[in-house]
């Protein structure tokens, strides 16, 4: 029998939303739960420990402190704004429920599947390098150094969430990533996506995609624009965005949108501008060919002729380049 994880609540400090939005991240519909329970058969199902579990855990008090710090960084990555983060995102903006929620790219999966080869940078990555990639792209930032207090704390938090899960599991992991919905019956539409976005998403993310703020504090992230992920982020890909939306949005109502709606909204969102990819070569067509086979980067919007990504806007970080982007690895290993 598949048991559902404990309800997870997204903590929004200082927020007083009056729009009546339920913020219980795992308050799923009965239908969605049944579908997901069926999908879990013959898969690795893992319920990550909570921060409450940490208090009673039989581990060294100093390790508990580091894990708590990692949790704090994960849920409030904005404390690194201006040094490592140059947009309005937290790690938990994409990895909902403190990185624990299935189908919202739960981060414990990285702790049990890395090191492994990663196609994005064409070499074997460990956990720290995978986290560094999130800073460079999803945070439009500059990663903390490998082995730094911040990187160690974030890694420790990831590994704490993986407590009890086997390394390199021999079966698929239940709830991993943002699984895309079924292919739509019609090609994704910008116009339909705009309508569906305004009807389902704008109440939290604003009509212009700027995100929601209260008392100058971010509540709901901007899905595009300078405050969002840059073009190199995985969620800027159409299929990844469609999966995130279908599996998790509107918040607290997973799988309530149709497959077509999810693809249409994703197409609309990923057809908007965002900061430049840090791998930008100076030529949008070349950058698109080398790095963007799965996004709309470099493509021309039909309704206005704009070429997506054809700009020199790197957002708040300006011309600072993340030190980890393009860093070669294992060059001394011979070809087999």
C-alpha cells in the first residue's frame, strides 16, 4: 500500500495574502493522489525526514547546526543576494515544500544519484557541482565556492533529506523531477497560453509576470523577467515548465489543469524574455545551436517577430560570469 507523505506547508514569513489561496503544498485532489499512487508501483518511494525529525535524530549536534543552516539557505536563498544570488528566487521557488515534495524535483534524489554524467555540461558531476549549476542558472548568480560553509550546508541538507534512501537505486524514483504531461492534442498556443495564464496564474504571479511581493519581501516568484531564472535554467525549457505547471500549479491544486492548458501556459511563459544565458557566445543563433535544443531560445515569436534571447541583458549581476560555467573536468582521462 502506498502511503502519502505528511502534508507540507510553505512558510511565508510576514505574508498576509487576502486572496484566499490555500498554501498547503501537498493538499492534492483525490484524483491526483490516486494517479500518483498507481504510478508509484514498482518505484522507489521515499519520504524525506522533516526538520522536526532532525531534532530527535541520533547525529552530532554540530551536524544538526549545519543541516539547519542548509535548510535556512534553501528556503531563504535571498540572504545571499548580491553575492551568490542576483534574482528574486529561492531554491524552494522551484523545489516546493522545502525540497521534499514529489513531482516538484525533490532534491534528495540528487544525493542518491550523484556523482553521475550530466548532459548539460558533458561530464560527471557531484552534488556540489549540481548545486552550483542551480546558482549559475536558476539564481542567475555566482555559486558559493566548493567546500565553503554555504555549499557544505546545502549539501548536508540534501543528504539529510535522503536519509534511508539507497544510493544508485535499481528502480525508477517516484516523483523525481517535473514529469511533463501527455503531449497536447494541439500545438501549444501563445494566445491560449496567455488567456490561461491570466485566468489561473496571474493572481499570484501578476499579469506581467513580475511576481508577488509584500512589504518588499518576495512571496511568489516572477516566472519571467529580470527577477526570474536566466535562459540557461532547466525550467526555461518548454517541457520542464509544462511539467512543473501540470504537476504543481495552481499551488495546492496539482494536476487540476488539463494537459493542453499546461503546455499552453508553459509556451506563453517560456516565450517571454529573461536574463541572458551565461554561456552566451555573443551570437544568439550560435548559442541556441550549442545549448538550446529544448527551449524556445533563439526562436522568433510569431506575433511580434521578436527573437528570444537576442539581447545583452544579464540581469542584476551584469557582466559577472559564474566561475563554474564552462569549467573543464577530467581532461586527462583517455578515451575508451
